[in-house]
C-alpha cells in the first residue's frame, strides 16, 4: 500500500496534472472503516494494496496510525476537501463531471449548486445511488468519458464498484466520496472550521448525529486499539 504522505496542497498539484494529462486514476479516501473492512474483505484489501491507486489518509486516526508505524504522513486529506478541490479545478480548466450516488433530491440540489457556483463545469450526467444496475451506469460513463466521476455510496460499495468497472474507461479521475454529496448540496452542514482545524470533525458529527456513535466506536476506536495491539507484538 502506498498511503499518500505529503501535504494536501502537494496532492492537489498532482490532481491538476492528472487532469491536464487526461490520466485514468482511482483515488481512494481511506478512513479507519476502510482499513477495518479490508481485514476481512479480500476485494477491498486488493484495492488498497493496488499500487496504481492513490490512497489518501482520510481522517486523523489514519495519520496517527501511520506515524505509529514510522510513516510520516503530513496531514489528513478528506474526501470532501478533495471533492471540493476537484470541482474548483475542473471549473477552472473547463472540464467535465459525472455524479453517481446519494438520493435523487440530494443529487438535484447538488447539480443546481454546481451550475451556480461552478458555471464552467459541464455535468455530463447525474444518477442516484438507488438505480438497480449500478455496473451498467459505468457503460454510460465510459461512453461519455467525463474528466471526473464522483461516486457517493459509502465504503466499500463505492470502491468495489469503481474497481470492478475501471477497465471500461480510458481516462478520468474516479473517487468514492461517501456522504460528501449531502454536504456539498446543503442537505447537511459540515463541522465549523474550528472543529476541522483541530481534527475534531468526528466529534461534531457525533454531537449532531448521535446515531453515529456506535459506528464511530466500531471503526475509529477499534481501529486505534488494533494499531496499539499490533505495535506491542
């Protein structure tokens, strides 16, 4: 696995070059849930281990865990930050976009926001995540050949879907962004800047959505327990 270790700004330069060169690239925003699931999911593990994919440290727990193993990761690079930067880049470069995932009403609000805030982006298509044949949507994506495809279905469905269908396309950036569409569309609020700056975005999410507590414990807390336990061996 090649976890990206440099700064967020350094990675954004790479994204810009990918777009300029019309490269095909699968970007994985790896959080504790991703790594814990990969322990028992060979398909997801292979995605993380594939050296052709970019693996971003999405979450402070990933940064801390990497440092425990002597890997000096500069900072976390979240899926939502990466998605926002991609929108900025493709708007400036007048590139194309395909949106796949989330609920229909969220998707409609997101498309409207993009057309207002990023007028130079051409949205080639927007399909909600409840379509029955998800693989068939990638046939459409391959035909339209967008510069960027954002897939919002959560881990590990979005990663497996992209990996399974990547062979169909010749170029474009593909990234699984989880619940990012909800935030970008305005359906949900992101944590205030102070929480983001202090790497406490997880705390804000739990405070505003208490139902997330169990998921946080099962993924983030147990992930760090696993890291400390492995280090003691």
